């Protein structure tokens, strides 16, 4: 059982250290007050940087060697990355992104912020280095960009479902929408206004239905798929604006769709709010 006097002392010491950090008292006054409660001022609590420095100082020779060896290996890989075979480049990228994602998954309960940073770094690393691989090997003209976007969409959606992360799933579906738009622009270069609506509206209705159908099994997917359905609902106008298709009708289409979507969501609010919440 913890000593009440010990807990009280620790609380007072932390409060004095807070005064020191926030410049509420001069440094020498804080030292004097802490000296009353501490036998050694080196025992006083440190900030994040101080704690990190203290841990580094306490590291063993083996840990130092492992750290610097790992850093040297990373530097060698980065400096010679462009000389590697494309398959090795892809393998290293996937391995590094997977390692960061696994670390994020393990830290999800104990340190949520660090988990998000690690997972986000893994996803960003996969996309950024993947784009670099496409550029290095001259694959842009061979649909390399489309393949990269498709891989990112798959990885982000799969990771989002596995980690129950709505943000990752949403990013994956946005990547999939971007890929679909690129494929449409390359395979159907001059569509009409009606064709553009046909390209996107059925997908919007499909995603709205999927958000209802999958929300029980994949709770995190309900809201994401519903939001994706709303994005797809307005994608014909976004696509038309980007590629200059029927520009004079875009504003009228947006207003009409807002009215239709608002009316439909109001009439069916009890249904869609149940599976989105």
C-alpha cells in the first residue's frame, strides 16, 4: 500500500516543477522549495526531453550499438535505394510501412496518440515512397500512378477495417474515387452530361445501401460508407468542373442535388442515423 506522505510529497514536488516550467517563480526559489522535500535535486521530475535524455544516458552499450547500427543501416538503404531492383524497393517499402502499422496497432490501447502517429506515418510512407518508386523507374507512362493509387486504396481500407479506423477507411475510399475518376478520364475522354451522372450516381446509391448492409458486421464502416455515398452523389459535378463538361449546368445540378439529398435524408433520418451513429 502506497505511503500517503510519499504521495503527498510527490504531488508537491510536481507542483513546484510546474511553477518552474511556467516561470511562476524564479529558478532559485523552486530549487529551495524542492530541496525541502528532496534529498537530491537530481531526483526532481523531468520534462519529456529531460526524461528522454535520462533514458539515453542509462542505456547499455548493447542498446547504443543496436541504435547506431540500425541508424547506419537505414542511411545505407536510403542512399542506395535508387540502385536497388524495383522488387527490392517495393519489398522494403511494404516492410517498413507494415512495421509502422503494426507498432501503431500495438500502441492503440496504451498510447493512442503515438499509435495514430505511427500508423499515419506508415500510410504516408507507403504512398510517398511508392510515388518515388514510380518516378524512379519511369512507370508513370505505364499506368504506374493508377496502380499506386489502387494499392494505397486497398491497403488503407484493409488497415482501416482491421484497426477499426474510420479515418483510414475514408482515406482509402477517397483514393478509390480518385482512381475511378482517372480511369474514366482516360477511357471515356468526351462524355456527355447524362453519361457523367450515370458514371457516378449508381455508385452513390450502392454505397448508401452498403453502409446499411455492413454496419452491423463492421461498425466503423457504416458512417464511412455513408459519407462516401454523399461524396459520390456530388462527384458528377466535381468531375464536370475538373474536365470542363457542361459547365453552365453545374451550379443548377448542385442546387438540385442538395435539395434532393436534404429532403431524402430528412424523410429517412430515423433509418440512416441508426446505422451511421
